[in-house]
C-alpha cells in the first residue's frame, strides 16, 4: 500500500514536469516555492499529513520543514539535541 501511494506522488510531480511546467530546454523548469514545498510534503510526509493548529501558511511551512528534517536528517536531530540541552 505504501509503495502504491508513493508512486502516485511521484507520478504527480512527473505529470507536472511533462505537461504543466514550461519548457526550459535542458534545464529544469521554475517551480514556485509553495508548490515545491507541497510536493516535498506529499512525497516525504505523505498525502494525509496535515497541521491541526490554526496557524498561517508560513507557520505551516515551518512545521513541514521541521518534520522533514526530523524524519530524514540525523545532523538536524543532533543539532536539536544540543540546543535542547542548553
């Protein structure tokens, strides 16, 4: 089941690259920051991930970045551990 959902998220980005993005020749097309973050959120945290707190978009973006780093970056976790000890 995870693989099937994961493939759907990959296909969504691939679809955007093939059909919705402007053609930039050999370079990757430009992607606005919010759409990029949403692709990463769906791909790395899952399509069903959401924030329940009533916060603005920028705070939600911070939460997304924090969750991704916490899940995938051992360096970030070490930094947070040192910071919490202070």
